[in-house]
């Protein structure tokens, strides 16, 4: 695998498409040899990230959001972004964000005035038995 492998999806802001994001996350994590617990953490985090966007009143079902899965040797970094002409307020105490933060190693959320971006990362922990 090269260091620059990336998968990009564009999905409607609609709960019906969360399963496509989860399935892609699972497939990518499996390709990177994450164990079953890590894969489940990634799938749940992706679901919660999608849910956060879908539930946000700044985004409508006419909008699309993008998900990029960036693969590295020992980690997966997932970026979700959606354009908004409305001011996006980020609620750090929202349940979805708390779940994501608990399951992933790194979480970063920002709104630059045009794009809402959420980046989540899971590092692969290899267990060695001595």
C-alpha cells in the first residue's frame, strides 16, 4: 500500500446513507489490519460523525457532505466536510462528539466561515506477546 491511498465519498445529508459510510469505514479499517474491536470503534465513530452533521440544523437534505478516508501504515484518518452559508455552532458537549472523542485517538472540529470540517483518527495498536 502506498502512503497516499485515499477514498472519497460524497453523500446526501440523509440518514439513509450512513450505512454506506459505515461499510466503507469497515472495509478500509479491515484492509489496514485493524482488529475487530478497533473496526467497531471506527464504524461507531463514523456513524456518530454522520449523525452529528445530519442532526445539525445548519445543513439540509439538499446538501451533500464529503468523507475522505486517508490510509497510513498504522492509522486511518477520516475527514468529513460540508459547506454551509449559515453560521455553524459547534457544541462540544453534544453526545455524538463525546462518543467520537472516547473511541478515536484524535478529533478535530472547526468551521472556517464556509466549511464545517471534522477530522477523526484511529491509530492501530499492535499487541505483542513476549
